[in-house]
């Protein structure tokens, strides 16, 4: 179930739909709760009033917004239903790091909801090593903690024959509180000042919508970047795969990220990643393993430093041989996040019940 569904660009709703399709193909009877019309208009989902106590062996949750629905409609069935929650919102990490004071009230509300979940949650699925570590401290012993990384849908991959555009790509929500796209736009402005021969070239595509969309388009225009940055509000999946394949590399400037689905989608399409140290998901602490190994499948710039950003952006943008080497490694590494591999682990949970 996904109460949030497609209220914002991308994210958990796509993975909920992938999970639904996978278990249906495996022969399970599966219901889907939420609004999935943007991805499949023919699909019939259940309404909240149709959820009934005691008819589900397993309920998978994708958002803390699901918690009130569960407590209203699905609890009280003598313990028959097992609930599985995947922390796609990276809530435990965000609350720990909520020195971001403007977000603290929202974090407190969500943290309160998660405390309620401790009474009845069967499985907590962590997408990162840090989530797994925090969850073991947060949940009681009756909640099992499982690590399953995010995945890309099997439709994502390298498409041969497409011409590469001479631009990078950002894909995500346009929300300054987390995504810091204003820094990205200012970074492109500085990069062009250092490389005036590119002043008439498209350098970046920004794909996504959100509350700060007008702010970003206005900033781009005020800096004279109308030729250099292209905004695409929403791209259906087929178009998004094409846009990934046409790009040179993927860029993120967020203040924090969990295991972002866009990162692994880009890697599956053969793109190196340019991210900062706060975006670099830790997949394992012993041995230490992160999503991006600097200089292997991407580059890491210093968060908040325009100089560092421009330097690393330039290495990827201007050095085609270096970029090709990183692209090959990124594609190779992406196999660890294939849909079948991750969803097989969810199936193992279901088969234990």
C-alpha cells in the first residue's frame, strides 16, 4: 500500500507497483492500495473502506502516511496479519539529523507515528546500512530488521543507437528544503563562467516538478541560463529512460538522501553519478561499501562548495575518456540493484510467514 502515491514526482509508488506486479506473476493474490493511475490507468485498486481485518497474510507499507489507515482498518485481527514497512522516506536518519530546524515539526510528527508502529510491526526493511543500524536501536525485539537495497525497474537499461546530448541530467522533486537545486543552478552558472565557450550550449536537463519549480526557472532566467538549462516538468517512464540514455552523467546536490531510486535508475542506464558526501548511501559498514566509489563509478564533490562542484562537474563534462570509464563501471555495479534480486528478498519474507 502507498497512501502518498503520486502526489510527488517518482519514488515509493513506482516500487509499490513493481512489488505488486512481481507477486502477481509469482501466483500470489495481491491487492494494491493507493492512486496508481499515472503509471497504470487500467489497474483496479482497493478503496480504504474495502480494507478488511483478517483477510491479509501480509501487508507491505511504503510510507508513514499508511500508519493511520492500518490502525483504523487492519489491526485487531488476532495477530494474523504480518506488517512489513520499508523506510523509503529515510525517516530514522532524517530525525537523527533534524538539526534542519525548519523540518523538525514535520519530523516529530512522523517520528511519533513510527513509535506507534513499534507495537505491531513485524518487519522493518532498511535501504541503507545506517537505517539498519538505527532500526535495531529503535524497534523492539519482536520487529525483525532486514536490509534490502532499492532497485530499478527492469525497463531501465542502456538503449543502443541513441545520440548522446552534451548535457548532464538531474531527476527529482523540485523542493529546496532537501534537494537544493538552487545550488545546482548557481553551480552551472559558475561552470559556464569558467568555460565561456559553452555559453550557448545546453549543459543540464532538470526533470521533475515540485513546490519550488517557479523559483528555479526564475533563478535560471535571472542568471542568463535559458540556453543552458532545460526544465522538463514530468517525463513518462519511456521518456525518462530515453533522457537518461541521452545524458552524459547524473547529478544530485541534495542536503541528504536515503537510497534514491533515481540514482540506481541512472546507473542502470550507464551513467556515472556526481553527488556530495551526504548523498552517498552506505550499503555496508563491514566491509565499508558505498553507492559511489569516488573515481570508480562517479565523483563526489564537497557539499556546499561551488568550487568543488564546478571542478568535479568539469572533469565529467569535459573528459570523455574518463567519463566513459566511469560509465562502464557504473553500469556494471548497477546489477546489484536489479529488481529481481531485491524482490526475491521480499518473497523470502513472505514465504517465512
